[in-house]
C-alpha cells in the first residue's frame, strides 16, 4: 500500500512527522484531502485544523495558520507561522 510522508512544521519547530494514509487541511478555498498518489499541489493554508490519519489508523490533529501545504511525490509538507499539536491518538 502506498503511503504519505508527512511533516508539519511551525516557524520554530517540527510539530509532527511520520507516515500516513491521508491528511486533511483547511486552505483558503476550503478543506483539501490528500491520499497517496495525489498530483503535486501547492496551497495556501487557512486557519484551522490539519488532521492526519497514520498508517496505524491513529488520528493526529494540529492547528495551523499563515502558511502553505505542499504535495509532491507522496511527500506532504505543511509549513505554518503558527502550528501546534492538539491531539495524538
């Protein structure tokens, strides 16, 4: 099964990184869902949650604002001025 390599970072630290089945994030034009094999994309983040479902089915939730989301070759990078882990598990 294909998987995503996800990294969520804020201006001063890495908030979370790992392998995932999917990621959902809020952009300026609404929520976007990313699965393995997604076309390359660069999107501007809106203020809201970033939800990551890990390979093991664990749900990771972080808040993020003022940044962007990049997808390329199953690598997803969320870069935000402010990002914070809300829940893990």
